[in-house]
C-alpha cells in the first residue's frame, strides 16, 4: 500500500551575526516604510482638521477637531462630478486604446523574423531621447482637429515607448515553441497573439495598464494646452483651480464659484486626486507577483 509521506524541512538556526544582520534589515525596512507612510497619513489627517489646527500643528495624524468642511467645499464645486466623469472616461478609454496599440506593436517587434525590426526599435528608442517639443506637438494636435476635444488627451500619448519596451521584452521571454505549435495547428498570427500570447501575459498587461491608467488620471499639462472649455477639464485641472481659489489667488470663477473654507482644502485635494488609483491597485496587485509562464510549459 502506497502511503503519502510529508517531509518537513528543518531550517538551520541563524548564527549570531546573521541575526544581527537580519535585525538591521528589519529596522531599515520599518524606518523606510514609516518614511513613506507617515507623510501620506499626515495629508489624510490634515484634510479632516480645521485651519486653526493646521496653523498651530506642523504634523497631524489624528486631528483634535474632526471636520468635513474641506471635502464639502470640494464636492460643492459646480463642475466637480463632471470633471470626475471626464477623468474616468479619459482613463478607461485611453488605457484601453493604449493597451491595444502597445501590445500589438510590442508583439510585432518581439518576433525575430520581422523584417526591419532593428530599425523600428531604434526609431522608438530615439523618441525617448529626443522629442519635437511642446510647440510642434501643439501644431500637430491643432492640424488634426483635436483642439478642445478629449481626443487631445488620449491620442498624442497613446503609446509610451518605455511601456512598449517592457512589454516587448516580456513577449520575447515566451518560448517560440508555443507559437510554432499553434501555427502547426492552423492558427494565424492574430490567433496566436489572442489565444496564446495574451493569456500568458496577464502580469505584464496588468502592470502596463496600471501605468497607463495613472498617467491618464493625472493628465494636467495636455488639458491646459489643448482644452479651452472649462466644462471639459479633467479632475486634476479643476483641483488646481480649487487650490488657487482657496489660496485667495485669481482663478476661473466659472469653474469654482464658492467661498473657500480652511487650508485643509489643499490636503483634501491631494486625497481626492490619489485615492481612485489606490482603490484600483489592489485588483491588479496579484498579477505583479505571478510568473508569466507558470504552468504554460512542462518539460
């Protein structure tokens, strides 16, 4: 009768020097974690504090007087929800378009049999070092008829050379035997890409999608350059106007037409700007640690 036996691995006890090094590593990581976490907690705590408390305390984790005035002020801005909708639209559609174009380009350039592959790679890398600049970009967008449209926030940056290179290198790590086997079964190049490459590339797709989503959500300069209608502003531009008004400076009164409350508005604006991306991150985090080829090839 066959019996299943489980073997227990015996860990070798650490020496004194190893324990000291391990302790230093733990302390260093704790300090580094606090350095990253405490400023963010200070921003959240300050956003719920009164202006008087912010002026008297330089660091706030838990406010003495809890208030929602800053968030009520931001949400009372007439166009806040429309701007959030614009940002969501640009982020979702832009990420979708960017991932389609980037993955197709990366897959083509990852195939060694593509003629002119080195030339195309050089041209793409060249754009990372040299670009036309702001004025040629403005002229191009204007000549294409995209001025004062949301397409001006999506099309010019639809493909990131850096993200494309990451995805291309990822595709190059997939064994050619999988593609050859699929083609022997009558699969086309597009079928190989859709049925073989993409299912094995979920970690890469999730990571690059998050990069694109963060970039589109934080769209600011393009909106300032190409959008003249304040009704089409994404959330980042509107939040800038809110900060300017709360600081007592000149701003677009049509976009922000309420009396600013306390200085905690600046902290609340930061929270509103980054929380949506923090909520998305847990859904793609699991793909960051998965291997792309787990279970795909068995030798």
